[in-house]
C-alpha cells in the first residue's frame, strides 16, 4: 500500500512526459540536423549549431523577439493594472455588481481565434466600430488602416489581448480581495485610515502572492501569442507585428524548415526559462514556505 500514491499519479506523469518531454527531445535532436520537408521526408545531415546560428542571424527572428517582449511585458502590465482596478470596483457594494461579475468572465471563454475575427471586423477601415469611434473623436487614422500600418498593427493585437484577458486578472484578484479580513478593514477605518492607506497597507499585501503567481502564468501564455497574430495581421505589415509564435509557424508549417523551427523552439524555451527563473528568484526569495 505504500506504493499506492505513486501508482495513482503515474498515469498523469506518463501523459505529461508524452506531451511535453517527447516533443522537446524531438525538437532538440532535429535542431542539429538540416531537415526541410520540401526536399526530404527525413533529416538530411548533421549540421551542428548551424541552425541556431542562422536563426540568431535572421532579422525576422530578432524583430519577432522584440515584438514578443514588447507585447508580453506591456500586455501583462496593462491586464494586471486594469484587472486590479476592476477587482477593487467589484469589491464595493454598488448596485449591479453581481451581474457585472457574471458578465465579466465572458471574454475569457471566447476562443482567441474568434476574438481575432471580432476585432478584425471592428478594425475594418470601412465600417469598423473602433475605426468609427477613433474618427469621431478626431484621431488621425493611418491611410492603410489600423491593421495595415506598421505603427499600429502590434498595438491592435495588444488591445485585443487586453480586452480578452483583463477579466481573468479581475476575477482572480477579486477572489484575493475577498480573503481580506473584514475586521481588519473595520479596525483601520476606525483608526482613520484613508481608502488609499487601506488598499496599500492591507488589501494589496493580501493579494500580492496571488498576483505574483498569475503574473508569471499570464506572461508565459502571452509570450506564445499566435492566434491573434494569425487572424489580425499575419505578422505584417512586413515583420512589424510578427511574434516568436508566428515565426515558428512560418518556419515549420509554411517554409517546412523543421531544422530551423526546432532551433527556434529551443531558443524560445531558453529565453522563457531565463526570464521566469529571474522572476521567481527576485519575486519569491522572501517568501516563507
């Protein structure tokens, strides 16, 4: 019976190894081979680190890395800030908050592909509601349209992502705010503490641990953004909105260059793990486990 717990979790571990470990090992092996499906169904020859050198020397990879970092850091920060503001609003006793909480989660239940199509229509230069609203308030619109301009294409993807995932932060942070003891808030209020002091000294520390965890989870998810890019811009114009996820799609499923796609995969793994490792070190080093 001592082995029963291990036997119960063994199927899950085997499944995870099959879904995660095998693809990574497969990509690692083929990243050292020249393999293009347009010329051969099997790897042609060992090339060492040549694929990695080609990827790192490619302007498309560097541009997609910069775009991914900009999209990831700005998206995570905005979604957290807006989510926290909405969570604080939900914790008030205003009328209609129960309905608002129910409606708030709806955007996160929509598939990213569907969100992409929704915003594609709203960005339409001829009749999109976002285009119309911007024109109505006197904002200058690019002649090529919001999605057709190098200055606004990446921003358009960011706005769509923030719309979809801000409610995720709001609901999680709202749940964290509910854990704040009411007696503690009442005591602070009786002592004359302002709303800002109660937020910064009482509420925020209570949700900090939750916030740190969901920030890194959302960061990793946003780092792999692909769906919105595919539907809204296809990485264009040029490479102005191309992300690493779309670059992988381009290399593997359009150019059929499995060797370069495998090398890019491992470069992404290394970059993400380096950022996450640094984040965990600095964010959680003072935690008491």
